[in-house]
C-alpha cells in the first residue's frame, strides 16, 4: 500500500512545481499585452525633410519654407502674390493625441498651431476649420494688446493662459498640446507649465465658441478628426522636434 501513496505524493509535488512556471509565463504574456497597447510617439518632423507635410490645399513643401539646423523655418516672401499663403498641414489626420514640438518666433512675429483642420477648396485658410494655439512675440506684436486670450499659448480668442511663461522672441519654446475627445479634455503646456485647459466638445466647448469671434463660422471646429497645421501669418517662425502620440 505504500508504493501507490508515494506515487501520488510525487505526482502532486511535480504538479505544484510546474505551476509557478505557468503563472510566470501567464504574467509575462499579460505584461507584453499591456505594453503592446501603450501609445507610441511618432516623429512628424525629424529635421531632415518635409516628409509627412504639404502646403495647405497644395502640394509638397517648397520655399518660402526652408530646412535649417534641424528646424523648418518660414521666411515671409518679400513679394507675395495676391491671395498666396504658405500654411503647412500634415498628410495624416488625427483625433485624440498629444503633440509636442519646439517653436521660435521672430521679433514682432505672429503664427499659430492648428488641429482639426479640414482641407477643401471652399476653405482658403486652416483657421476656418481648425482651432488655434497662439504663437506670438508677446512683447512686440500688437495682437498681445487685444486681450489675454491672444497671448502666446492661448487657445486663440477663447481661453487665456494662466501664466506668462513664454520665452523672448528668438528663443526656443517647448510646447505640448493634448486633445482627447474620449475624456473631453484639452490642454497646453508651455515650457513645462500647464497654462491652458479646456473641453473639446459638448456644452462648455460650444459656449467658448459662442463667446468668440468664431461664433458665426459654420465650419469652425466642426471636424473631430483633422490635420495638424502650422500658420503662415506673414512673419518668420521656426518649428523643430515635432512628435505626436495618438491616444
């Protein structure tokens, strides 16, 4: 009678010995699955080419945009043809994302960063559809005198920055824009400080639009999914280290 009992005991011991391996393997598979689901950063501009960008309602990027020292730089043309603008947009459309970059504005300069931009012949400018985060020389550009919601980092004409953390004209500013329709959150971080927060849809967003210059613009912010845009406002401006992470 002892041999069967011994066999059962040994079988039970080996079964228990194998269990931790199975649990460990299962845990590793779970970790791998979680890691696979984490959003990844994508380079939108690596400093060497304009791949992934084109002129708004146009073709490939050419002058007056140039590549200099790892940045895309806009030089306003001296003799601009009537009605000519050189705004840039991404080839790809985005919905929920975190966008980061560095920007540098010339003295007295003005520009902007858009999202939710729709390209169509009926829209001559990105700002007709895409909300804008202001890029500005606060010290010298006259738009800074038109209200705090026109200052650098503001959700233009809608939400003012809580702090003035912008660096002087000619210096690089680190910028982050988050747009998340799933959580109805948007924010702007400038030089490491969160300075603007806003909803991106619903009654609170609609109220922001209604109280702005865009109240009667039928197609403004009408597209949840759209392109990222960089503005030609007639002043020299530079952008670099542009990355995006879809949420």
